[in-house]
C-alpha cells in the first residue's frame, strides 16, 4: 500500500507544481479546475505503475471509470472556460490575498487541491494495492451508481451549456430538464458517482477505508466550494429565491411549485 500511495503522491506533486507554473504564466488560477479530472487520472496511473501494473478486473474497472469521468470533466470545463478569463471565485481570492497571492495560490489552491484529490482517490488506491477476489454484488451496485451519477453530471452540464448558448436565455436561469428537479444536478451526479466508486472498491480487503472519499466529496459540495459558494452570489434576488423555494438544492425531486425564470448572471458552474 505504501508504494501505491507514494506513486499517486509523486504524480500529484508533479501535476500540481506544473499547474502552478501554468496558472502563474496565464495569470489565471481557474485553469486548475480544468486539470482537476486529469489529476485523478494521473494519480491513479502513478499508483498503478508503482504497484507493478496489476491487471485484476476490479483495478481495470476502476481505472476505466476514473478515466471516463476525468476526460469528460476536463473537456467540459475547458470548453466552458475558453475565452472567459479567471473564474469569479479565483478573482476574489486574488483580491483578498493581495501581496500574499503567489504563495497562497501555491499552497491553498494547488497543494491543497492535490491533497484533497489524494484523499478522494482512496478507493482507487486501495483497490490497486489489494483488489480483492471474484466479482461481487458491490461491484454491480457501484457500477450502477457510477452510471447514474455520470448521467446526472454529464447531462446536467450539457443542458446548461446548451441553454446558455441561446442568446434568448441571457440573464435567465435554467429550470428545465434535470434542473427542474434539482438546482445542482451536476453536483448531485458528482456525489453519486463517487459513492459508486466506493462500492466497487468495497470488495477490497481494505475497501471500507474508502468511505472517506464520498464523505469528503459530499462535504465539499454541500458545505464548502459547491452549493454555498455558488448560491451566495444570488442571495436576495427575488426571482432566484422563488426558484430556490420551489426546487431541491441537491437530491432530485418534483418541484414544490412551477419555477419562474429569474434573471441572474450565471448558474451551475463546477467547483
């Protein structure tokens, strides 16, 4: 396990240092978001290489899941970010940190994200170290949860991007499709797919320790950089408050009342 963990940590350290250089040269710390998904792929690859490239079916399944998720997420965030400049969250950090911006960017954006990724990737690392035995019901459950979460995240992102591309929707909020049932279908999908990865890893002798992964993701999305940070931008907007009152913040369910189409600048961006 130590060798696998070291392989992932080295891969992440190299990735986050490289992204720090890229961010500083581009004067745009939000480029780190584009690297978020690929960083999981590189960490998993580093662990797999350090572990001797085992070919157990559960390891290959895990690697395939994280590659599918990471590539799609990178493409989506990269296309969304193109031509937009630094995201508002990172601009706020830039202003608040002042003269300490460079070193705080390195530690609180790049290194902290690397540490979080290492923790969230725990189920993958555990399976690479000790993959377990034959296929189990937890593999099927995990794969089903991953598929459900991937659907909500990918379709939610696609629906919102298509909505924003229509000039007629400028200043309006998305209330159709999956957005009718949850204000953050992409965040909900992200949380569910990591529960899926956890359940696939549960067949490993060490699998229960992977519980930290979906718990951390859920905490970040619900309490830190997900729902609260995004929705704080819209506080006090009467039209958004009406949508908020009608629509679940996270877990999809039928709306309590027909949602109006409020005017807000942006909606539903990834963390």
